[in-house]
C-alpha cells in the first residue's frame, strides 16, 4: 500500500522549492568535485547551471517516454511510470554532468522492466534501439555497468506506486456509485492525455497516486463540461470535512497549473546544452575519475570488455551483495511482499539465521550461488 511505502516516506516531497533545492545541491556538489579535480574553474562556461540541468532532464525524460511508447513488445504503463519515476529520483541527487542521461534513461527503462516483471530479454531490449548490432551490444554493456549504480542511488527503493491503478479504481467507483455520470468511459481518452502530460512534470514527487488519479478524473470531466463536485462531497464523503475538501481542491488546482505551465525546452536550447554536456563528459577533462563511470560512457569506438562474470569478484562484498540483491528481490516477489531491497546487503553478510520466509529463501540461494562449485 502507498501509505506504508518507501515512496511515501522517502520520495514524496513538500514543495517544488524543495525539489529545486535538491537539484541545486547536486549541481553544487559536482561543481566542487570538478574544481577539486584541478582541470576546471567554477566560472567555466561549459559547466551547467541548475536550470540548464533541469532543461536537459526534461529533454531526456521526453526521449525516455517516447522510447517506451514505441517499444516492442508493447510496454505496460506501469513499467513506463516506474522508469520515469526512477529517472526523476536519480537526478534529484545527481548531476547530468556526472552521469550522462542518455545512458541513465535506458538503464531506468531496463530496470523497470525487471522490477515490474515485464519479461523481455536484454537482446530484445536493445533491439529497440536504432543502432547497429555493435552499437546495441555496446549500449547493453553500458546499461549493465550503470544498473547497480542506479539501484544504489535509488536507495534500493524500487517499488513505484503509479496513478494508473487508482484511476481505474475511480472509474469503477463512478460506474457503481455515481449515477449522475452515465458513461464514465467517455472520460478515458482525455484522462489518458492528462496522465501522459502529468508524467512529464514533478507531480509524482509531490502528490499521492490517488490524488493524481482523482485530479485526472475531474480534469477530464471538466473538459467534457461535467461538474463533479458532488462526487467529492457526497460519494467520497467529504461534505462534512470541509478542511480536507479545501486542501484536496487546492492540491488539485496546483497540479493542474503545474501541467498547464509545463514546457519542453526549445530545440535550439537543447542543442546548445548538449554541447556543454558532451564537454563535461569528454575524456580530456577526466571529471569522472571512477573507472566504472568511465567504462559506462565510451562513445568513440567499440571496446571489448571482460564478461560480467570475469569482472565480479565473488570474494568481494560488492559482487556478492549484488547477487543477494537480485535474489532478495526475487524471493520477496515469490512471497508476495513489497520488497525493500536494502535489506539484501545485510542479508549477504549475516549468518544463515532464518527468521522469516524471505530471508530463508534469499540466504539459501545466495549460499548456493556464492559457494564455489568444487565445495558443493
């Protein structure tokens, strides 16, 4: 349930100003790190300002949604919503100057397919890219390099509550308990359009899924010339609670204004910002000193790498924790639990002391995977 979820506790914020502060902090931290590198100055023109980073994020998030919309086989809306949410969360605390959004957006979509159990192979996934076979193989290597980084930066909070299910629930409720609206299905087309526009904004970081769904219903009804205030006061039993009703209406008004004022950056602006971005990621500057980061961004030519199995040292905790992470997620899915995957890192270090069904399943499979074959 949303109200007991990590999304509510950790990824729902009070205001747009708080989101702006977080993005500004991420920008400042990267600038300080880049200056400490000794190859740039705070005044260098190619370093992006916070509002420029936001414009870059808007551009690549639109590309992410476009990629998902034409994906074959058709990608469920829940997967698209999760991918978009991962992207927004990642760049709340990270700079596009440090992690290129072109790779992050694909990694978000790839991870969302796994978490939402949309069964596509890695070959199928990169097959949707307009790249040569070598380009697709390189893209997959980059995605796999960034996948664990993305999971870590999301604090292992991978379950996303989207507004699509609450929206369907409201439609069912309208059909059964609100006879004043003869055919609620007439709202679906405009509602889908509104949800697509909401997905581009920060609404999912500020409002609950049910608030977004309800705003979608009322906005669609308003466009059709239907007044549904009686639904709020009578069917949702808010008539006697005027404070809650007023708060709800104010939030809905703010959300609609957010959608109305949203604008994508102009192509000329995007072209200029992309030039700055490529300068930040140029090997000559070496701003990304971490080997893993550099390996995730190699545009000049295809570079053969070791296989993932060869790169992971199973004696190293990072390698074993990743396996534990994956197994914990699968185990919790099997047990029908909402998984908080950070517990997997603890599970990988502890003794085999089963105290719950998920831990038993996780530890058993980790032990099997991490024990050398000769010892079995």
